[in-house]
């Protein structure tokens, strides 16, 4: 029987490893009671939205109401609002109440908590699901709130959550701060491969907050999360973090296909497949498909599609080419680990620019802000090969890997 013992050991080891890989990730909000000394008998301000549920389905307000002596004094909502029901880019200035707690908008007249909003707040908490792309605004709401907390000498706590599109891949150029805006304030790549807690630590330790202020920062880290994980490997329920981010498939293509917002081509808003398809009334699909397929891009296939954008309350108000038939292309990711969304997005836009010079147009300022540089647009306009840029971004990514290393928590 002895020869079977090594085999039995191997089988038991494999079973153990498989069990661990399927273990549900424990997010920061799940661990509040372990860190309740940070919150006990404190007046709390909470920056959150509709994604702030723990793995047991409990909303953040219910979780903190069970902390001894903790009192929630103010709530703060990012883009799309605290309840997540405003369309992209919709400025939200009105203040409201939830169970007698004031809700302040941080996506309107104010994008940073004012001293008046923070009056009587002992601890400011951030818990919002990010999507992993630099131009997704929630991380910049976090950065400005950290800055405000530091200026008022208020501790800032991040309840960490997964990066849905994994914590390994890095894509795109570092932001040139000459193009800093609310879709990118600090010099990080488009796809940064970091969690909100890691980004907060990076921002703080690099001295990037205004006037070099440092927040009294604490991170409530996750358990069981591995950098290679995509969200559907975490065991957690995916809650759409914004109206046009319905699932992980959309998040996977978003770091590149969002660039279409900086052009006059429809990025699929006003349909059920935003960012997974794009088009315009003047596109000749067969010609465009031939061009894109000839690129032999890894991990993605292109198919023809026809769609008609419609106004959808809370999702897409008067989208590009509203009620017009658009001819275009649908993306089908076949290998998400090989797929490079940002490079794909840049090459799609180059193809559109080159094939349709009489129709294609830039939204120049917005496109450059999304890219964090004007180099992409200028290279396309000049008809230059983009390999030099791609090589440059690889080097920038390698440098960023080293820069971020001390701040990685997992």
C-alpha cells in the first residue's frame, strides 16, 4: 500500500489548493468589527454609494450602526450619486437626507468635502467599488476627500475592495500632469492594477495631495484576494458600480473603449452593450472589420453589429446618434489575460480616423484628458506608426511597477 501514499498526498494537496482558490474574498467592509477600535464612540462621515454592501448583503450603514457608540453624521456621494442612479457626467448639486443623515454630493459644485461638511466628523471612511481604470472618477473623489481630511486633521479609513480586472496588468501612458483633470489627477497609468487602498497609500506616500499634505490613513485590507484574480474569481456578487458598467465583460474592455468618448463615434451608450460595441451611421462595417482583423490583436475578435442608441433615463440621456441606425463593430474577448484593452482602443480609433477622414472628429480636450497626454492624438493625426508609443508605455509601466511596489498590500 505504500506506493499509493504519495499519490494520496498529491490528491489531498490538489484538493486543498482548489478549495483555497474558491474561497470567497473577504472585503474591508466584512472586517469592520476587527477594526472597530477605529470607529467606536466616533462621529463618522462615510463616502460610499450603492456598491457598499458586504459579502453577507449588509449595507454599510447597517454595518456601522452596530459599532458601539459610532454615530453616522454625514454621507457623501461620488459621480452617479450616493444611490448610483445619475447618468455619467451629470452634475449633482442637491443635498438630501437618508434616515435624517445629510448626503453631500462630491460631483457638482463641490468635488471635495468642505470644512463645513466635515464639522463634527471624527473619522472619514471611503468604501466604493472601483473598476481599475484611471479615468473612472471614484478614485479621484477618494484622493480629494483624503486631502480634505488631512487639512482638517481627520483620520481617513479606506475599506478595501478588489480591482475587478486584476491587480497585475498595467496599460497605457502615465498621466502627464499638464492634462490633469477629474478623470486623472496624478501620474498613474490608465490601467494601474491597484486596489483603492493601495492607491490611497501611493497618493499619500508620494506626497501628491495638494501642498504635500499627508492624511492620517488607515486601510482595512481584504483577505484571500490574489493579484491575478478577476472579479468573477472572488466569490463576490458583482454590483454595477455605474449605470453603464453592468458586468465584468464591460469592465474588461473599458480601459480602451472609453477612449471613444473623446470622439464623435458612439461608444454604445444608449444600448444594452455600452463599450462592448461602437459605431456610427457612416461606418462601412465590412471595411472596418477587415482593417481591425488584419491587426491580429491578442485575445479579442471583432464582429459586425447594427444598433440604434436610445435615451435611457439614468443611463444615457441623448446619446450620440440618438434614434439613428449605427453600423459598427462588437468586441468579443476570447482571452482576457492576453487582451490589451488600451492598445486595442487606440488602434480602433486610428482605424476610424484613417478610414473615415470626412466623418471622424475628435472631442480634442476630452480625448487628451482620457489619454493623459496629447501624444496619442497627434501621432494619429500625423499618420505615424504607434509602435514607438507602445514601447514607451511599456517602459513607463515597468517604472510604475517599481514605484508602486512598496504600497502593494497583497
